[in-house]
């Protein structure tokens, strides 16, 4: 990346950090300072809570790129899924509450015959109880709004793919160790949307023996972008998960810079709508679609490395055949293999279908922990998996 691009990313990171600092100061003012008396137990408790939540936000921003031990990551993941959306909803609700606060003050001012609700004689100006009433009404309303927003977001998922559920049987499309992310074993739709047939999709990120996605970290890891070549996934072979016929083979999309940094992800996410408008190729990048029979189902392997696709449309492939290499093309923030099964080869109208993976070893608890062999199952979220050969038959 050019020096100008790096400078813009660092400026973006600085602006986001300043904005987050301002947001937490605003939360303290509206939810603690305005609703409690100085020196009271509520003021002290609220101040401590805001500091704790501010520290939580900072940890969540930098813990992902740091790839902490599995035990810590297992705690931080659900904390991030609750606190970060709650922070967003709470801030929005308090900003809307400023309008409610103004309307309440104007209403009381008219009732009392006060010419200006913002003057020194405005109701609440000399009446601490009325100020507390305004502040607490807005704070309670904002908290209720934020809680309802988080609950509604969680309620949008239809649950997880249950063990024993039926699905299309496939082999894992690789050898070696890979981490499962956005697994349907955690929630459906697994990627938060049913667009492009992705309701039951799963991502696989290559890792080393220590279950790290990359062996190198620098200041760029936390504040900017990184070359995709730093990641263990990049360039690893992607194999056919089953025998079938190639329906579509798209290549030529560039492999772009990787983004582990949460700060660098913000401008990338702002461009998501534009990528969707450009169509399936902009989202999938270099990809393959394989029909498992004459009329489907269809398997998509997505985000492949530019120039690595080795098959073409109409070609028959066998299970385990080397098809392409893992890349970082399309809507991808770090090199990985995105895999999904669909009822149509047209990504723009396809609906996702459940899939089950044949025999594999799974480490659900991090490196050095116990592993288990699973058959016809979906890997757990953040579990590391390794494909195993079918057992020998007598």
C-alpha cells in the first residue's frame, strides 16, 4: 500500500478512537453525571461501570488482531456480540433523547409561563428534582430502546443447525489445519443474511500448529491493512469437496489487502453496499460453482486466489481434486475459503442449503486441548478442524 493510503488509514484509526472516546464521555454525562448527585453511591458506581465498559471496548477492538489464547477469546466473543451493538443502540437512543429532553423542557416551560426553556429561570434550571426527572426519563428510555434493539437483533436468527439434521454430504475442501468461522452450528443465517445463497455458509481460515491465522504481527495488524501473503491460508490448495461438474469458474478478481484491524474494517464496511450493487462477482471474487448432479445441489467455493483457478465450466471433477488456491478476492477481509451449498447455480437468486462434512478431527478448545473425531457434522464456531480419510473397510 502507498504511503498516502497508509496515512489515510492511520488518520481513519485516529478519528475512530477519538469518536469512541467522545461517545464514552457522552455516555458518562447522560447516564451517570446527569442522573445522580455528586459523591453519591450511584455516582461512584456509575463512574466505575463506565470506565469498565470503556476498557471493554478497547479490549474488544484490539483482542481480535492479537489472537489471544482460546480461553480468553471464548469469553470476549459473546461479550463483543452483546456490548458493541448495545453501545451503538444506546448512543443513538441518547441522541434521540436530546430531542425528547428539549420537548419536555419546552412543555414544562409553557405550562409555567416561562419565556425560554433554556434561560436561567427555565423549569429545571433552579429545580434539581426536575432536572433529574428529565435526565432519568431519557436515560431509562434510552436503556430500554438499546436493550430492545439488541434483543431484536438476536431474535432475527432462526437458531443453529442442530446435530443430526439432514444436509448435503461433502468432504472438507482442504488438507491441514483450518479454523471454522461463521458456522451454521452457531446461528442461521450464519453470515447474518440469506443473500447470495449464504444462509448456511461457513468460512475456513488456515492456521498453524498453534492455531494462529498468521505468524507475524506489527503495528499494521492493529491500525491498518496487511499483505495477504502474511496469512497461512493464502495460496493453500482448495480441493473438490465432492464429484461433480463445474458450472461456473470465475477468475481475474484481484487479491486485496487483508484487514485484521477493527479500525481498518470501518471504512471497508462502509463500502459494502457498493459491492452488493456491483453484483455477485464483486462479493464472491474468484469462485467456482460445482453441480453435484444434473439439477444440483450446487457447491460454491469463494474468495479464491487470483490466477489460481485450474478448472473451467463444463469440466468434470472428482472429490479431492486440486481446483484452485485460497485467496482474498471479493468481499473478504482476510484470506479464507467461503463454502456454501445452494439450490441454484445463480448466486443472485440461490437459496442456501444445509451441509454436513464427512470424517474430520476437531479441536474445540484450542491448541493442546482434547480433540474429537466427527462424522457427518458441521464444525463448531472457532473450532480448528482437519480432514481425515475414510476408515478402511474390511
